[in-house]
């Protein structure tokens, strides 16, 4: 599996995680001039802007650490762009999902997820 496929698998797992918790995934890979938002989801109260970081188990930088102040600023601008286009009035929340990919004993891939609500 290449890096792009691994990233897509991470996003897919996070979308499933959100659905199990009562959120509707309304957009994946929203792109605008400010950047990309991996997942936009909502429930009755919140609209979530979720950054998904998928890493191998031995990565030097964790997924949450990779969402630095520059990335946070870009995500905030992209979220404002989305809100202005959709006229959404729900409370925005910025979450980060850290997906770790590891190799199992049978040589298949396993995934673990850490989810950070209100990450910034």
C-alpha cells in the first residue's frame, strides 16, 4: 500500500468513528484557496472540521504534533471559507485524528486511532 492509500484508509476509519458517535459526514477533502479540510461532519450542535494525520508506528513526529500553528491557521481560514459558502450557524469545532498504522504478526496492517476533540 502506498502513502496515499494509507492516508485514505486513515480518513475512512475516522469517518466511520464519527458516524458511530452520531455525526453525519457531510464533506471529505474540502478544498479552497486556503488549503484542504480532511473531514467536515456535523450533529445537532456542532460542525466539526477534522484534520486526519496517518502515520506509521515508528514515525518521528506524531500526528497531533504535525498540526502546528501554521497548519491551524490554514485550517481556520478554510473553515471560515466553508462556513461563509454554506451559511452554517452551528458551533464550529476543530478536532485532530491521529491514525497509526502498524504491521500485525500475520503481515496485515492494523490501525489505531487517537481522537482529540477541541484540539485548537
